[in-house]
């Protein structure tokens, strides 16, 4: 999704940001076809499931064809020291299947060894499956909003997510095997584990000394490490598709959310606290009149019970939950919440069902709550809904083609639609606020501001085309000034009580995007959340400066500096960010020409390599931020990129099934292509170098594990030449040292990444269920347990240790969040 504004051609007919910049709260017209989109998404998901099965079948068929071809042209070698892509079980005599003798050729095939692979067969990646579509899901909301782009999780995934520990420091326990799932087996003669992914056997060869201290038991447990992770910092803010999500509370902290975490951020002291009880995307936030209690609503999550859409009411001093509301009531998600004024004894919520049901709840007693009433709100999206602060039991609601005024009488809700009279009815009524005298001030998608007098549903004053484009936010400050924020023009305009311009305006820099929300900050400061996931701070007389920054689109690339507490991220928003983990700030940012998917920092030089979606990769000077080299390898996405331990070579894994190897010279300014490693029958997913730089290890999309001699780009087929190697990194999720990170019912894409600490004691993994998991290293037992941590709301794409192993950095895919975890003993 491209989040950039490029002049007026990127603005729709209503003057708002394009649909890719907007969420459902901005009244996406595509919501009119919600049910159709869901059906299409379901069908496309089934098609992709079949395509993935075809990938595995094609890979197996290609393997069989190569092996048959070899048998026809050469005698089987007598040595058993050959490394196949899958271990071949020894057989004696003729076998039968179901009482029927199998063909002789099939028996020969299963008992024969083979040498080096022939060049790879044509690309086996499903047509139309981009990097993002190969991931099964983002968030539930994202799946609905972009039907067919990100398939929903399978039932097996949901079952696994339900069984896994979701929060905090509890151990991650592997579920008991269910019927039809094959247990991992151990071959004591050749010393390998055979695990199965989607029914396909995958051999993981162990070091030859694995049983020197005793017999290896594949069913033995492995305890979690003594170390644990604690969420320390969240980089980013969800402004892309959410509003009413930026406030200041009694403690002086600014409260907002990103992914499944509510952040309480003290800008002056540069500290954060986190409420982490949610299980998926948070969509809305409200502050209690006492400025201590908080209500937050989320979308449907990954887990059957805890993952249902609900509202949590919690206390911001000690972060304890007081109420969990609506788990059996809400559908899809909760888009609006609001406390009643004065005492805050009532809470309203609007869900994202087809009828956008408005419900009111009694939350006057701690730990007890009850529903007072509910009513169908609108068949169109609702962008904002709040209790009126000056009129008891009055509620104002706005959205697509509507602004409505509700009255709560006992257990009944009565609705009056706003009357526009001589004024043209807005396509989308985006936002509103309340003045000191109780009037309602609304902003719409055409840039108009309307004033609705207290106690009426009629317009009493209008400011046509107050903004060039939609009015995205309106705020009444402590001194009574009205501030309006524009989408297309990115301006913040000050208005007096008579809605005349005061002459004070401010424009948000284009690099931070349009205004999403304006809020009164600490003291006289004004806070501005933007659609590019940034928070700015300032006042109308001075420029606004960023205090929170983040990526604006799906995030995949991450690597850490080998000598400093810094890390580099890149994503589909075409931006590179270098972050400092100690100051918890952005060192620099740079926009590049194409969406980026992976990156790697040189082990000794101040350069980085970045892989792009277009098949290009580029080298970047980390000091000057200048691009020093650009190379193109085909037209498909660069999946992974890795420097050798000595920095003299670079391996580039591509979606075209090849690994391209380069020599690095002239202090990282020149890259000479050595050759191309050919042998995978599907796209390359991960690459590791041995510590001596003599061997490359790679994984592919059809669960192959191959080894290479990088200087010649030839495949290494002798298992004894690779099984005892010491590896500089542990990026490959399919390896004996990382077998413990896989759940028993894994489908091969559940684990996106793993990484070992520099002292080789801990292993961290990033999975498709929004969790960061910590294990002992090496994790050599399939029954290994670890610690699991929930904070991301989308698939976690990458997790890595900082240079001194004191922190872990993780990146979320669709949630676009970067999170920093402290390693604690």
C-alpha cells in the first residue's frame, strides 16, 4: 500500500486522501461491498491454499524427475555420504502399499542416493502471490479492508494460536499432537531428525557428536531459558486508519496505541509504559472523566475466546483491567468508545457489524458491568461517536452520509438525523468536537465546517470550504480556540468563537503526512497525529516537530549494527530508518525509489545492503545516506540478503529460486558478481553463512535445505562437510539447531524468522500469530518450550538481538510497528 501524497492527483473527488491512505472510519466507499468482498476473500484464500499445495507437489515432482534422470545416466554411488534434499529410508526386499506391490522403479527410487542437483526447475512460486500474499494474514481488520490481499488464517493456525500462550512471561508449551499429524522421528544411524511440513518430510542433520554424551531422545523436553523479555519501547503510532486515539491523561503522559499495545508516553522524561492485554489491533480509545480510567476497543483476534472483539476498561496508574466488555456481543471489531460525562458510569461502544450497532453499558461498579441497551446505528461506516459533555444522556454520532443525535431514555435509544437544510449533504461526515457552550462543530469530506446548536439537529452556522479537501480533525482548546486539521492541504487553522479565522495557521510538513487528529497536549502544547503514523508536538506559533515516528506500510526488513546500539528497518513504504536503541529515536530516515523487503548491515564497514521488491538491491553508506551501488537480479523480489562474516562476500536470495553471490571490494564501494547458485525448486527464504565463510546454507518456500560453496556457487552434497559447521548466524528456520521453534501442527510458513544471540545462548523467533518467542540455543528438541510474548497484532516478520544481546528488536508486518524488548534474567 502506497501511503504517499504526490500532489492533487493523489486526492479523491471528496478532497480526502485516497482509499489506500484512509481507514473505514473515513467512509471508504468499498464498505458498500463488504459482504461481497468477504466472499471474494474467502474464495481467493481457498485458491491460494490449493496453489501452495501445488508448489509442494511440483517441488516433489521436480525432485523425482531429477533423481530418475540421474539414475538413468549414472550408477548409484556406493558411498552413503551424500546429502539429499530429503532422507531416503533404507528398504530390504520389495515393499507393498495396501497389499499391492509397488512398481520396481519406485522401490529403486526410494532406496537410491543421489549426487549434486541439476539446475532448478522453472519458478514454482504461485502466480500472483507477492511477498505479502504469501503471508497468511495481517490483522482481521486488514483482511476485510483489502479483500483477497492477505488470506485469513487456516483452522490449523487458529487452533495453534489458541493453544499457545499469548501474553507475558508464561512458558510457550507445545500442544499435544492431533490425529493425522506425523511426529518427528530420529534416525540414529545417519543422525538426523525427520519432521513433516504439510505432509512433506524434511531432514534436519545433527552434528556427528550429538550422542557423545548420551543417546538422543527426539521426545525429550527442553526447558525454556532463565532469561525473559520485557517490552521496553514501541516505535510508531496507528494514525493511518484510526482516529480519536491521541490524548493526555492525569499523569501527564500522552496515550495512544500501536498494534495491540496501548502506549503511555512521557515526552519530557522519554519513558514509556505499556498496556498489553489486548490480543489484536486496537481501533479506538476513550478517557474517563477522572482522567485515570481508559477504555480501548479491538478487532476480532487470533484466538477463539480472547480473540473476540471486545472493549477493555482499565486503570492507567497500575495498568490493571477492570472490565472486559462485549466478547459475545460485538462483531468484527469496535470502532468507537466513549464514557458518559461527569461521572463516567456509562460507556458507549459502536461495533463494525453491518448495522454498526450502538450499545450502552453500565460500568459504574468495578469488575461488574451490564448492557443497558443497544440499537442499530447505520448500515454505513461510523467515524466518531461520543456522549455529549454538556447534555445528559445525549449522544452524537457521525459517519458516511450522516450525523445523528441520540437520546438515551431509560433503556431506550431515540435517534434524530441531522438536517442539512439548504446545505449540501456531505458524503462523509468525518469528525466533530464540542464547544464550551455545548454546540457541536463538525467537519466533512468536502472541507466544510458546520455548527449544530446545542439541543438541536439543525445547522446554525456554516464555513464552506474551510479546507482544501476533507476536514480530518477538529479540536476545542482550553482557551476556547477551535483548531481544524486538513487532509489534502495538511493545514491546521485556528478559528475564534464566531468561526472567523484568527490569522494563525500552520502546515504539517509533507513528509509526515496529513492531519489525523489534533489534541490538547501537556501545558499549552498541541499534539498532532498524522496519517503517516507520526505524532508531532508544538503550538500554532512554532513549527511542529516529530516526537513519534514509524513506518507507513508493511514492514519486513530489519538488521542490527555489529558495534553500536543501532538498527536499520525498511518496508513497503519505500523508507529506510536508522534507529538508536539507547536514545529510542530516529537517527536518520531516507526515502528510496522502490518498496524494500530486506536489509543487512556490513560487519565492519558503515554500509548496508537493501533488497527491493523489484529485483534490485542497493548498497547504502550509513554515514552519508548516499546510495553507492545498485544491482538488478531479474524482476522478482529480493527475499533475503546477507554479508559473509568477514564482509568480503554478499549473498542475495531471490524469489526466482536463485542465490546470487558477490565479492565486496574497495571498502564496500564495489560489488563483483561471482555467480549464481542454482538448485532450489522454490523461492529462497533464508540464508546463513558458516563462520569460516566457506559454506552457505539456505531454505526455500517448499521446505528445502541446501548447502553451497559460495566461491564456486556449486551445491555441496556431502553431509559430513556441512553438519559440523559452526554458523555465524541462525536465520534459517529449517535447521537442526532451530527445530524446537516449530509448532507440532506447523504448515511451513508459521515461523517467519529466527535469530541467535551473539553469545550463542538464546534463540528468538517471529511467528505468524503476532508473537515473539524466546528459546534456549541450540533448540534441538521438537518438544522444546519457550517464553511467548504478545504485542504485535500482525504476523511478526523479523526479530533480532542487538550487538550486546541486551535487547531484542521485532518488526510487525501489517501492524507496521517496531518494538524493543529488554532481555532480563
